[in-house]
C-alpha cells in the first residue's frame, strides 16, 4: 500500500514538472516573440527611452541654426549628430559667400557656430541615428547607443560627396581638390583646372569655371558626355574646355598645392598640369535611416514643401539632405531656421493652443501636394 502510494506521488510529481516545463516554454516563447516584435518596431518600455518634444538630427549649418532657435524658445529638445560642423568641418578653403564674413575657412566658420551655441545650454548627443519609426503621437528613434521618443523631428543630416579614391585626393583636399565650383571656383581665376564627371553637376561646374579659369579639362569615364541640354552645347562648343572621354583619373599630385593630375585615357597614361581638381561625380544624401518613412526623390533627397514639411506630419527637414536646389552654407542655415519655425508651430498645434496656426500649417501642406 505504502509502495503504491509512493509510485502514485512520484507520477504526480513528474506530471507537475512536465506541466510546469511546458507552461514555462509556452509563456517564455510568447514573451520572447513579444519582445522580438517590440524590438522590430522598437517600442521599448518607457523607462529605457528618453522623451523630447523635438529632436534635431545633424550638427551642420542647418541643424545648428535650428538648435539656436530651439534653445532661445527654451524648447524641450536635443540634437543628435555624428559630428559638429558637418561639411563645413572638412572645408579648409575660405568661404567668401557667407554674410558677415569677408574671408573665413569652413573650419573657422564652424568654430564660430559652436561659440554661438555655447551661449545656450544645448544638449548635443554624439550618436549615429540608425532607424526611425512613426508611432502613436510621435516617433521612436534608435541610435548607435540609445532609444529616444520625440513628438516632432527635424532632419538636417546633410550629405556626403562621392570620392574618386585615388592617391592625392584626400591629401590635397582644401589645397586644390574641391567638390564645389560655386564655393571654390573664384580661387582659381586664370588657372588651369580639371573637372571630374561628365554628368549634370560636372557640366554645371565646367560651365561656371570656364568663366574664371584659363582652361578647363572635363574628364569623363564613359565614352560620352551624358547630360543633354543647353549646358552640354555650351560646354562642347567652348574652346577653353577640353573634353576627355574614356578617361579615368589615376592620381592627383603636387607639393604644397595641386600641380597635376594623371589619367588613363583610352588605356594610355597622360599627365596634365592643373592647379585644381573639381570632383563632381555625385553625392549621397545621408537619409538612409529615413527610407520608407518619408517621401524622397530618385536621388534619396527628402521631399519638402516651401515650409520644410515632409510627407509625414511631425517630420521636418532642412539643408543638403533635402531637394533644395542649392547646397550652400547660407541656404542650409536659412532652411534650418525655417524648418524649426514650422516644427515649433506644429508642436503648438499639438498642444491645441492656436487654431489659426493649425489652419496655416495644413494650408501649406495641401498646397504643395505632400
Ligand atoms: C569641400 C567643401 C567646400 C564647400 N565650400 C562651400 C562654400 O565655400 N560656401 C558654401 O556656401 N558652401 C560650401 N560647401 C557646402 C556646405 O558646406 C553645405 O552646403 C552645408 O554644410 C550643408 O549644411 P547641412 O547642415 O545641410 O549638412 P551638413 O553640413 O552635411 O551636416 C550634416 C550633419 O548631419 C550629421 N549626420 C548625418 N547623418 C547622420 C546620422 N545618421 N546620425 C547622426 N548624425 C548624422 C553629420 O554628422 C553632420 O553633422 C562646401 C562643401 C564642401 C564639402
């Protein structure tokens, strides 16, 4: 009898363990699946997230201008950026077209921006934005190290120029290698320059530079100049422009400054004496993290309306990452200020304080068809 009772109790115990195991696996599995799903949309528990009214992405001229406006309004905001200064920081050439400064390098101008920012206690986080997701009442932001929630977002992430990756290109940046004819062309008056790239931006550069330089080499990798239209006709018919097709840059050389470029033309090596090399083989907007969230054009530039609204209510964009025609410091700073004003109006609208502003904001969005 005692023996039978023992067997019965042992069986009961094993049944219980089996049941407990199964329960643990099922609930545990469900929990795991739930966690995975949360991770996917990165809806993490509120405790792990920092909340703001506005997050500004990028610390180039556009983001910095927006940050100064936001700080003066004492908004609950932060700036998240990989660096401070953006493209101005890699520009050792003088900038002669920024109001108030006759002659200042990009790096010096960036230092001025930073000094100005120090007057306000701006919270700048040195992180890289990885992903953005729209959720109820705002946006979740995943960076290289943190999670954030914000009611509104101002994207000023700029762009990066495509590079040739040939010897000398990096060493001579700011000493003869340039990515911007608008910006640096006037420094090479009556000099010989080479423009790399026979697409739209290369042709634009060549047509601008030819008015300043004594000679322009236009170097194109393929067998023809691709961009059609009046600029091409102008470039083709200009005796000061020599077009080199099927030509690949091999090396940029010089001493203190650029003195020459070696190319492979139809398989033969040729060295030309030049004072500057303008690299115009395209650029890449830094908008990867917003893909599938807001509307972009075929070049991955963010589409905005005249008041810097994107296709998603609550996301605003400014500067070189957008479709604006001219990519310049003064344009980016102006756009940053304008985008902030739009974002601030949006936040006011969220608080339901000003019905007139609501109407205005919707008006501009509808006008632009976004
Ligand atoms: C060599 C050179 C010379 C130039 N010369 C002139 C000139 O003489 N005059 C002139 O007016 N303009 C000039 N320009 C152009 C001018 O610098 C740009 O138009 C201007 O910097 C654009 O400002 P922005 O704020 O829109 O973007 P950017 O300056 O590109 O700044 C973008 C910011 O976003 C950040 N960012 C990007 N992706 C992420 C991410 N995933 N996570 C976090 N942060 C991110 C970057 O770190 C950076 O801080 C020059 C540009 C170059 C490259």
